[in-house]
C-alpha cells in the first residue's frame, strides 16, 4: 500500500489512563465507563472511535456525492454510536456500531445510494467489513 498519511498514538493505563499522539495533536484522559465497572466521567476509546468514524464517513459521503450529482451541504452530519458488550459466543468484548446520516437537500433514495458507496470508500467501514455490519439510518 502507498501510505499517504500515518500517525502514532500511545496509550498508558488502559481504559483508566491517557492516550496521546506523538505529534501532540491529541492528548486525552481516558476513563472506564460505569457500565464496565469504572468511575466514568471521561473519554473512552469508544468516544474516540465514534468521532473518527463519523468524520471519515462524512468525508466519504462528500467524495461519493458527485457520482450522483448530489451536494453534501456544510450542515450535513454523521453521528456514529459505538456500543461495547460481551458477545454470547465469544470471550472478551465486541463492538456494536450504527451510523445516523443527516444529509439536508438529499432525498432518501439518493442518501441510501451515497451511504452504500461511502461504505466502499471509508477506511473505517472497510476495516470493519469482515467483522461487523454497521447499521445506517437516514434522517
């Protein structure tokens, strides 16, 4: 692969620690959520993943829009919900992911076409492809 951009981040202390990028662009205190027997009150890895996926998927929608003659307006948004739980047939934790698209001025049918295409373009969707199927809803 021809890597166009790469970054590094380091975590210390796991879910009750810190995570930071080596370039100083990100530094966040992490807190284990109450649902996982933590104190809560801080960012979780799921927060970080949800934000990154939302931004990347919106960018993929913008890249796909010209294929349908659509325009993704500045107020368009993607909300990603990331849940973590214990699968019945496996050890450890697993993710549950859903995306909610709000694409003003794009009709529902076109939004569905764009969502399918964005899943092909978005690196986060591609990384998840063989492991889980994110649900998509359109406002």
